[in-house]
């Protein structure tokens, strides 16, 4: 059943489109890993400018803890993309042959 599903997804190009979309999400979350701490730092800095004295300790600098959720999403999506890519498009080589291949002169 899974082989029929795999063949249908590969032959109809649905798998290629889905893998392309999933890979785009992987790239976006990878970039978000670096952008998220900067975004949160800027937000805290602006909030501190509006309400002085309330968030004095949190504006010290960039925190790597802010990147952890995006990093987890990136890793999870990358693993899912990798396994789907292997399952859909990479098959093990068949080493056993049922018939000998004929040579150019017609002898097996």
C-alpha cells in the first residue's frame, strides 16, 4: 500500500511540489533562528523607551533563548524533509538481475 502511495505521489509531481514547499519552510525557519533574537531585542528596546523603568534588566542584550523555538522548528522540519526525500526519490540499487544483459554481438 505504501509503495502504491509513493508511486502515485512521485508520478503526479505532488511529492516534488510538497517537498519544495517544505524545503522553503526549512529555509525560513533557519533564517528565523537568527532573526528572532534580533526582533525580540528591538521590541524590548522600543518597549523600554515607552515605559522606562519597567523592563530595565531585559534590555541588556541579545538572548540565545529567543532562538530556541525557531531552531527546534528548523530541526524538526529538516528531519521530516530528509526522510520524505529519501522515501520518495532515493531507492536502493537492485544488484540482482533476472536475465543476463546481451552484449553488442548478441551473445549473453
